[in-house]
C-alpha cells in the first residue's frame, strides 16, 4: 500500500497535538493526596466544587500572605495535613486571622506538623496519631469507621454521622467535642488490626471546635474525610457544607503542601504580579504583530479578488483587507489587555471572582 505524500506531515502534526494536550493536562493536574487539582480518588477537586457552590469566591493560597487579603469574619480556611512545618511568621498570620474572626479547619491523621501548628495558634486540641477502628459501625472495613456521636451545633446541622478513612482521634484538652466515634471504637496500638486485651472500646473525639479571640479553630481527626472518594458520603458532604455555610470566601491553604501543579502555580503567580502580566502582554503583542506581517492574503473560495467573502446572513459580498493591518490588530489587543487589567482591578477590590491565588509571603 502506497501512502499519500502528505501523510507523514499530517501524522507529525497529529502527534504534536497529542503531545501538547498531554503536556498541558499533566501540567494542570496534580497527583499528591489532598491535591486541589487532583481529580483522582485521593484528591480534593470535588471539595473545591463544593466551595464554589457555597461561597462567592474560593482562594487557592500558595503563600500564607493570602490570609491578609481576606475578611476574617467572612472566611473559612482549610489546612489539610501539611507536608512541612509552619514557621513562626506563617503561624502568626494564621493566628491573627483566627483571632480577628476567621474559622480555621485543621485536618490531620498521622502527619507530624499539625500539632505544632495548633500549639503556635494557641489551640488546646491535639491529634493523637493512632489508628482508630470500629468493628460494629463501619463502611466497608473496620478501619473505615462511621462516627455516630454527633453533638448539635451549627457545624453539624443535618449531620447524623461522619465516615473516616484510616483516621485517628483527638485529645480535646477541654475543647468542645463536636463529633465522636461510636462506643465500639478502639485504638489499634499494636497495629495487628484486632482488639487486644490492652485496647478498650469507648467513644473517642474526632472533631472539636474551640474559640480563639473572635474566631474558632475546628480540628478534624482525618483529612481523608474531604477527599473525592469520601466526600460522597452523605454525612461528610453535609458537614463540609456546614463549614462553608454563610461564608463569602473559602481559602484553601496549600502554602505548606505540594498539591499545586506547575501550570496552575504559574497562573497564580501571574495573577499576583503586574510586572509579569505586562511582560506577557508585550510578548503576545510582539507575536501578533509578527504573524500579522507574515500572513498571506486571505482568498475567497469563489473566484474573485483576494479578500472577497460571502456574508452568512444575507448572501451578500463584502471585501476584507488582503492582510490584517497591524494597527487594527494592535487596537484590538490593547482593548483586550485593558479589559483584563480592569478585571484584575475588580478582583482586588473584592468584586465577584471564582478563584484567586494567594499573595506572596
């Protein structure tokens, strides 16, 4: 079989398109657990959808300075199992946010950095760090226990249970217990997945809330409660919506995690930097002017002079310039860039926006 002469060229173009699409997809999604842009079972992309449905805006914060750009009393912020410790300066920003009226949710199971953050915030609750199991009330396996002890509160309205996924428990130290396990839960101290003589069954706290200044800190004993595979559970979804209810902004604190993919990180950096915006605009302008000078004349499919086209509405003919005039292209680009700058100015002044990046800090 003889292939057409144009086949290799078209095949190369198709392969290039596939590679570009695959590269963009890889650069705009992330694989880490609890990742904001991870659509897999262990990501939190569905959590972000819940936030967008409940609040006027959501903020993906890659730096703690984002806390300085929100109204604390109208904002709930989430920290999901940070990968690294918060320095004192970063913790101080979170502490100011809470004491000024903000709600901070810290969800942790076995990571080493949340307790130090809670200590620096001035919170009393601590994460235990041992696996909790329940062989009476569970979903699919005893290591996925269903917490049935739900106290009435604004956070638990219409919530009758929470489902954990290899979670732990909390030491409240006087903090208000919002949710606790069933009486049949126990801590698997030796990791043998069975109840031994030294392990006792009782209720254990898994969600606490405590006031700090004008705001509050909510501690959850399992960040997996918010992942895509678990947020589908009715109690988990209702609890999440209770956290977001009445808030104008939901801030996702990824300042100490690796859940932001490169392309999204670049877009957030572009939003924060007017200098980068100007540089990108100048680059695009140069490309447009270069292409406009090299484009061949636009010819009609009918016989006639270059630039003769058929109007789709009345079948009339009109003429276009054989080449796009650089001045016209420049004018359109200037108007578009001006519109983008106006949109950015509106975002900074607090008008509606779907998602903003955190500021530098």
